[in-house]
């Protein structure tokens, strides 16, 4: 096992000077330019910005899906990137350290709800019975235990998204990355998903980043991000950005 991937129980996210450049010379585009960001255990931070502003690029870098150009990324006490990957097995990193919640639930259609959630710990070597027990505990916490034996096609949109959240949490990752998780939902279900993410962050001490291009999102009793909001007037995390092709992220927590 890598020295920097030691299975530390420490949580949270730290990003320092992260850049991502596409292309070379006059054709180069800086999607990320010197991103600095900290998300503490139990926090949900929203990134709100227009399409093309680099939000998904940041999530893909942090999720070890694409390689940054430079900078440093730390999950808990584990340095995963420092001007190059410090983890040899990125698949294991994604499986064990990072949970993903996507715009679409992407549930496996021929597995029931329990096995959709239990599959990840099974792949990590957890015995089947224990994996299903973990899955059922999360389904209970997310109020979909009564759908444990249902197939994905039998679920409502909100139920599918809650199952997807359970799948993202089942391996107890220190980080959850949510990319437009409420886009396919109506406003009532979208609010319910955000409240669930807040609840899960606190309950499991997980650092969660949510990205969206909808500036009306989220409601004030979930969390708010704004480029102009005064940090002293907010009860939540505020993330400000500069322009469509580079992030200059400043995080504040209100007093």
C-alpha cells in the first residue's frame, strides 16, 4: 500500500494551487487556475457557477478521473496529488476514499436496491452478508428501507437519488462529490436531497462538495454560495469565483 494511502481515519479535503490546462501555446485554455479550497469534515460546500466555469473539471480532478496540471490535493492526511499522482492505484482510491453522486442515479437495472448499494463494499472485499447489512443501514437512514427489494425501474426519481446517495456513502468515504445531483428533480425533491446530504455529512463526518450552474440553488436553509455575498451575513459556506475559465476560491464560514 502507498505510504500516502495509509487508510488514515482523518477526514476532509484540502486543495492548494490546483491548475488544469488544456492544450498548448496559443490554444491553451486554463480551466482551473490556482484553486485553493478547504472542506472540513461534516461540511457541505456548494460551487455555483455558469456552464463552462470549471466546476466539473474541479470535481473530476478531485475524483481522480482526470489529472491536474499542477498543485496539491489532500484527502484527510493522505496526499493524493502533488504535481503528480502520489497514489499508484487510482481505482482503489475512487472506490475506498471518494463517493460519487451524479446528475442521473446510474443504478444497475438488473440489481435490486440493496445490491445496488452493497456492490461497492463487495468489490472492496467485504463479505456479502456484511455488505448488505451496511446497505440496509444506510437505506434505513435515508428512509428507503421499505424499497430494499425493489428494482430501480420501480422507484420514483427521488427514491432513485436517495439510493444513489446511499451507494456513495456505503464505503464511508471521507469525501462525497456531487455533480448536479438535483438537476432532474423538482424543487421539493431537490430540497429534500440537499437536506439529506447535509444530514449525512454531519452523521458520517463526511466532506461533501456539490456543484451546480443554477444560481437559484440552493435554498437558504440548505446552503448558499455567491460571488458577492458578505460572509458575515451568511450562516453557511460561501465560495466565490472570478471568471468563466478560472477559479479563485475563497471559503468563509460565518460567525
